[in-house]
């Protein structure tokens, strides 16, 4: 099967020195079903924020075989979506239509 997501030796520390990710490595293939579970503060959200470049740590993240870099960030973000737990953290327009239209409008579509 084809790897759609690979993470290798990912490390990340917050500004206060808290190690949030220490050597995280895994791969996912097309068709895999995955649940990311753990207690509060375990690093689940921090890991997810690395998959589309919102946060950047030390290590490798590959999406569809392409290494996540500043140069290909727009292409990666076109393939990797993220939905936050709290709607207040992601919705910024007064209507659902405006929120859904925001991305395509700002991509010139």
C-alpha cells in the first residue's frame, strides 16, 4: 500500500520548555483507519498541528510522499485539513457559507 502520511522522529517543545513531542514516528497508508487517543496534555493536538504546518518541530513530516517544507506548504495544506474541537477556535465569519467560502476565495477560486 502507498504511504499517505509519514512522521519520523518528530520533536517539539513549547516556549516554556515543555516537551510536547519526543521522537514521534508513524506511517499511515491509504485506507487506514486511525484513532488518536490520550489524556489531556499528551500532545494529540500538537501532533495534529504539525501535519499541515501550523506548528513546526524537528523531524520529518511527509504527506503523499512530499516533505512538509515552507516551499510546499500551500500544496500540503490543500490536502490536509484540520477541524478544531471548539468551533470558536476555527469559525471566524458570521455564517457557515462565509466560513466555507473563505478558503476558495483566498485561493483565487
